[in-house]
């Protein structure tokens, strides 16, 4: 854990957002998690938490394993990132259905998700 990991989350999030906006706008300028975390002097775990926090606030931080993190520049870039997130979520739900030994549609019917 680095010194930066001990800064307030809001300050770290602002630092991350500034870095992405200045250097990593558009898919072609994406940066991998390890490289971005190193540049910000934070752990990858902290980076993921900050990205989640910013996304929940509505910031269009896109990422795929191939592109790395970046600020979406076009609707197509944002859609690609959203599709990746949906795919990951469905994979997790399929695993849960397997563990509970029930069909995925039945699990989906039982979920009462907050929006």
C-alpha cells in the first residue's frame, strides 16, 4: 500500500479523473490498470474502487481488458464498455444459478434488485 492510498477517496478520485481526462480520452489512449495504478501511486484494488465510485456518480469511465481504462469519447466507446460490464454481470449470475442449481431465468425472476 502506498502513501496515496491513505488520501481521502474524493481526493484520489479527482486525481484519477484528472489523469484520465488529460491523457486517456478515447479508446486509442486507454491505459492498463497496473500502469495507471502505478502512475497514481495507488494499489490496483484502490483504482478499481475509485473507478466504481466515479462510474456510480455517472462518469463515463470505459474499460475492457484489451483497451484499459479511458474516458469514453464516443457513444460507441461507451456502449462497448457497457456491453462488457453486462457480459461480466451475466457471467456472475450464471455462476450463481449453477451454485443454487436452478435455471438462470428462475434466478432472475427471484431477484429483487434495487435500481
